[in-house]
C-alpha cells in the first residue's frame, strides 16, 4: 500500500487521513460496478467532474479497476440521441441518476466534462500503461466522438469550438463548470479542457488553433472568463479561469506569469464558496512552480477535513504527485521527477508508488537531492531528475544531487 513519511509530522498525519478517508469511499462489491463515491456525501453516486478530478489520487491508492469501470460507463452514455454529451451521474450499480437526468434532451451537462473525461482517461494511460485505456472500443470511440462529432453538433459558427446556449440552466447545458456563473456561450475551462484533450490525442494543430483563439481573450492584465452574448467577459470566473493553466492553455512566458499573478490575487480576494473548487488550485500551482502557494492551498484542503470525497482523493494526489512533481509515462517505461517541496518540508519519502507495473520508493530532500529505488517491475525504468537520466532495473537505486538548492 502507498506510504508517505516526512520530517514534518503534519504531512504524515494528513496523508493517513486522506488515504483512509478516500478508501472508505470505495463502493466496489456485489451488485455494484467497481466504483467509488464521487460527489456530495448526501448523494450516493459518481459524477463525471468528480471522477475526473479524483482519478489520479485513486490510481495512487490502487483503484485502477474502479477508474476504468467508471470512465467506460461515462463513455458508453454519450450517444447520438444525447448529442454526444456523456451523462452527468450514475448510481454505483450503474443506473442513471434521475436527480440529474429527465430525458435525453433535458439532463445536466457541462461542456468541460466532455473533454475532461478524454483528457483524464488518457492521463490514466500515462499512469498505468494499461492498453485498455486506448484499445477499449467504448473508450476509443468516446475519444473520437468527444473531439469530432460532439464539436460538430455544438459548433454553430464552424470554428471548431462548441458553444452552449448561454443560459443558467444546467439541464440545457452550460459552457463552464462554474454553475454560479453559467450564462456563457464559451468559457475558458471549456476551451482549456478541449485543448488538453486534443494534445493528449496528438492533434497539436487543432489544439494550437484553440490556443490562438484564447490568446485573443487577453486584455493586457488577464484573460476573459468567457464569451457572453454581449462579447468577452473579463470578470473573475473561478473554474473558467483557474482550469486554464491546469490544462496548459495559458502557455508559458511573461503573459502566462501575469495571468497566474492575477489568479493568485483573485483567489485570495474572492475565494469560492464550495470547497471542491479549491481542490484544483494546488495542481496547477505546482505545475507552474508556484510551490509555496500550492502548499498553502493544499494545507487549506487538509485543514478543512471536509467530507466531500474529492478532498481526500486530491489531497493524496497533491501530497505525492504534486510535491514530487511526478510526470509518469508508463507506456514508455519513463518517469520525470521535479521537486516542489516548500520550505516547510525538508524530506518526503513515498514508498510503494505505482507507475505502470513498477513499484518505486522516492526519497526527496528539499530541492537538492532525490533518491529513487525501483523496488519491482518488468524491466528497466527510465527516471529523469533535473538534467540527469538513469535507467533503473528492479532493485537498483539512483541518487541525484543538484549543484545548488533551488528553493
């Protein structure tokens, strides 16, 4: 079982709580799909948005069968009659959740989820190397439909970007995950998730076209949250802003850094009302090297001890993949590690870490030393830390010491 230790007892206590709480949400058993709770604790269901965001933590905890079954169930629900939207929620036995579904023309649907499912499913292929994630007929069909037929069915102006109705009625479909600010025709998180899905599929020219469109949403200080019937809207959009760097749509460089500055300012000034919206923040902040801020918001999630399932699953992810900066490429037997340990944490040891068929132990010392042991696996694993790359056979260890502490 995945284990975490640290010189900071707070980290160990947080991991134990998150691991145990996340595993308690598993609902695999007689009469149920392999599944875990993903939605409000008052609703015994799994939701597409939540599953997408819980999947990485679930993999780290050994819940690969659950991830695969739930993603495939959503993939099968995207039909021509539903204009290629996947359904929003299911009960653990696979039944449609009537709370969010009335009929094939009146059910909860949000554009980012369509592409998020594709992106996160292919991310699971990166973590596991399990070819079912690309060869399974239902999933393979979904990837095609989500980026082709779905777009064609909802792209009134033919520019390759789907639009919503511009209403606040989630049963008619919204452009954003931010249900409190739903009246958008297009939203930043919708474009970002589509961009991420296309890049995962290797369709870089199509992704670049979306990025070029998004670049036109810049006002000199930050990007718009989306487009209304009256034009670009530059007000604070929460998910329609914060998911943009998560999927990489805002790019890199000076403009991207200014946008991140804007996000950090707004996150402090106007935080969301719902705890699950916070759970995205450490992921994109770690990704962009804003480690102290990422740790500050990770601690916010930890200290909440909130019973929303997404919190425990994402805390596991942030404490392991986030702090260690893990970039798995299991299909190619490779892993990249970039320490994101904040000043408060001197050492972090993660043991029984699953990357594909390999099991690893990683001992990170601040940002100046990394020791990796391949405990077991089918062959050598290529591990890159900083500028050094090592091919480690099972039972072998490599230690990388950086020339200077970059913290």
